[in-house]
C-alpha cells in the first residue's frame, strides 16, 4: 500500500512514467507492501537525508526525453549514486542504469564477455566516421547512444546518406550529441527478433517480436497495443505496415539464455529485457534494457502474471534488509 511520508517504508519505486507503473503498483498494493512512488519528473533530494526505505527499485527510462522529461534521467542517476553512497540498496541502480544509457558501453560489455554483437561505431561528428566508411558493412543502422522506444533510428545505405540525414535533421543529435552506426544483422523478418525478460538473474519468459518495419518494439501494451491503435509512445516514425506482433517463445535456445544470464550478472542488472537476433551462426545480441516493460498476455501464455513475479522478487529483496549488497 502507498504509505504517507511519516510511515516506515519497505520500498521506494523511482519512475517517470506512471502509466507504465500501474500494474506493478497494483501488485504491490495487493501484497500489502509499504511503498512509495517517487516521480522523477520534478523532484529534489537533500544530501543530508537518510534513505527512506529498506529498498529502492529504479524504473527510470532512457526514453524520458521523448515525453519532454529530459531532466528525469540525469536526476535519477544522481539520486541513485547519492543513495548508494549512503549504503542504500538500489535495484537496477546507477551501474545498471549507466549501462542502459550507453549502447557503446553495451557493445563493449558484449565484446568483453565473448558474446557476439554487431560492429558499432560511436561518434559526435559525421565527418569523423568517414575514415571507417569504406570498410563498414553497409547498409547500417543509425542509433542514439541513449536509446528509447526506437527513436532516432534509421536504416542507411551509405556514408553519403548518413551525412545528408544529419545535415537535414540536426535535432537527431539530441539529447546527448552522441550517435552510433551499427551493423545491420540479417534475419527472417517473419520470425522477428527475440526478447528475453529476466528477474533476479533468471529467465522470466522469452518472446518473438515481429516488427513489420517498426523500430519501436516497446513491449508495453500502452505503447504497442495488439490492434496497433492508440499507442502511447510518442515516437515520430513511419507507421508500419501492420501492428508490431509479440509471440510467446518457449523455444529460445539454451545458449541465448546462458549468455543473457552472463550479461545480467556482469552488468549488475536485477530486472532486465535483453534483445537478440537468431542467426545460423548463433544469437547476436544488440540491446540491453534495465527498465523492462513486461507484457502480461505473453506471461499469461506461460501461466503467470509477470508483475506478481516481480513482486515475489521484491519481497525477497526487502527481506534481505537495508544494507547494500
């Protein structure tokens, strides 16, 4: 139950998108967990204040800037670092969130772990990419360093097309003035990509996502409803030929699951969504999400409510006590 400020708390949930959090908040209330929702959009913290709860759960999203909430992301990172310095436990804390905010760091982590990922170039000036252009495998994907909901993504055929695009749309550099050129991995579009959801280091479920040309693969039913109408993600992109489709995928390979566990363990993630492409040479991983929007119909196909499973995990972590792990 949501507690007034004067009552002792088990949990504080850091968030910026209250609609996304409604299923989690409802599950917490059903369990009678004393929690508070902390909205990061307009907030302040006093360095002198002691942690308000035994446990904090970060649900901040890199895509906050798409909703006009640019300040939420740096505030979340600063607040989590402050809490951690005070000895508070923060699930999906500053280390995990910093990894989510940096696709170049994700690429480096995959390489360090010996997990296959696409070739990636990070840049702050298109001219600096020119020396790589001749050897880069075109076509390629332009992506933001700080991603979110498929925004600012383009499929490009050449270096010339890259420079032209950035000249015509300089706003693509926002919010952090860093972009990536990433190798496009070929796959069967009718099969789609694979997204694995992990809670507490273990696989919750896997699903196939058929994009129909969309870059916005957010699994939230608010963002990608089954009928494709009324989605809440304000991402400017060409409307796909059909709604993004999500399918339960119990056939996900043991190799992919084990690699996902390794990413989570080394990356310091507690709850995460990891995306990959299946190829004949094995899985190719390309995106690590610390803020995971779970899709209830997919979990229902496996026989459970995903938010109840997250609350099971949170209850176990609350029982561990308030000291930092």
